[in-house]
């Protein structure tokens, strides 16, 4: 609904839907749920109920993948802890010249098999 191009289409679909249509809207991020539910109720003349929970079934983590880096860096874990050392390492990886990470990886000794 927040996408300006798609929002208009969704709005038209909701407005033009038959009165017997039932809707289930799922969103983890809708900031104006009460306003949206009120609009749906007014548009279709039926109640619209909001069901919400602060429980997050999938933990939210923030990761970084700097261009040219060797891998991912956990910046913020599910418990909300910010990992300063990982952030600093990710920022350092961004400052390296584009080919430096690949050259460093190629220069690493390999284990004998």
C-alpha cells in the first residue's frame, strides 16, 4: 500500500471488490493499522478487526555485506546488541581498494590436502 504505483491498484481492488468479499491483510510494518482498518470498514460497511502482537516469530538481525569483503558481518543481533567490532571490520572492508580483498584471499596460504 505504501508503493505509490502499486498502492493505487490495491486501493481500486479493495474499493471495487464485491461486498461479499472477505479480506485478510498481513503486514509486519503497517504504521497506521487503525486508520487502514477504519477505511476498509467504511468502504465495505463491515467491521475490520486488527490483530497484532509484539512477538516476532523470526528474530530480527542486521547484517552487512560490504562490497569486496570476504563475508557477512553481524551488526545487530536478535537480542538488540550492536556489535561494534563487526561494524568497524565492515567499514574497514569498504575502505579497502576493490581488488584488495580478492588479492588478500588469494595470497592466504592454503592447507595441504
